C-alpha cells in the first residue's frame, strides 16, 4: 500500500538514526503536515478550493480515519474558511496527527518505536527507521521530478510544494545542487492551483511566525 502524503512528509522530516524530527523541520513542519492532510483529501477528490474558501465537494468517507475526521470537521464548520485558516487550525493539533501517522508507519514496518529519556528526566518517544525503502522511494521520486523536464503528476507536484514550503530541501540537496534546482522546484511547485494555495499558505504562515517569534 502506498504512503499517504502526510506519511511521506513525516519521513522527510525524520532523522533516520535518532528517530527524532530534524530541528530544522520545526515549526514549519506542523503547517506542512496540516497542508499534506488537506492535499491528500484533495487528491482523493473530497475537497476543493477557490480563492475565498476550502470546501467539501464529495462527502463520502475515504476509509482513512484521519482524513475522514478532518473532512467531517470541515463539513461541520458553520462558516466557510480558506485554506490558510484550515492549515492553522489543523497545525494546532499537529502532535496528535504526527503520533497517529508514526504509529501507522510502525505498524507497516517502516519505523520502530523506542521509549527513552531526554535530559534524564523527561520521557521521550523516538521512531528510528526500520526499513528505509519507503523513504528512499519518496526521495527518488522528488529527485526524478526536479532533475528532468517532464511534467510531474499532481501528487509529486504537491509534495514538492509542501517540501519547499517547510524549508526541507536544504536537508535533501547539497548547496550547489539546490542552487541548480531552485528554478525547477519553483516551477513544479507552481504547476497546480491547489499547490499554490496550500504551499503558499504554509510559507506565509511560517514567515509570520518567524517574524514575530523574537517578540513573544
């Protein structure tokens, strides 16, 4: 069974050896994870967006408990909201969603769960990689799109947009490679209207958080 986009984003943010999220992935990773959940719903045909709102087009369940829960939240919201509002709302529960997706990856044999201590006092749960096959496949797909001129499918375009928005490409490419690929990354990330909506919202939110963080 293929990985969902939230699972793929999490694998890109995870340090393979320590099983911890890479520091650089926080806090933008919370917004990227929220965007990935919405992107997966869009790819399954359940939601759509226009300039002013994100809405459910097909209310039928997907069979995925996380996606169906988010779909029901969107349906139950009395007032319409745009993609940015929903990304911010879902990002507030990023810890909960991360735990659910990590446990799925454990169940599939991709990660293993380890309980430990941080600074001797605080309990900590880590998820070292057990099988790197899935992560290698995700990275290989991204590199194949970035370093050739073919038009990518919507899933890969969305994943590249969210990876860019979360600032993860410096973790995947050497500085010279990133310089060479930057124009192509921007081109691919802007191919899909949904990508522009979600990934731009993630970048805008994180830029605001970073700008005001020193004042908090």
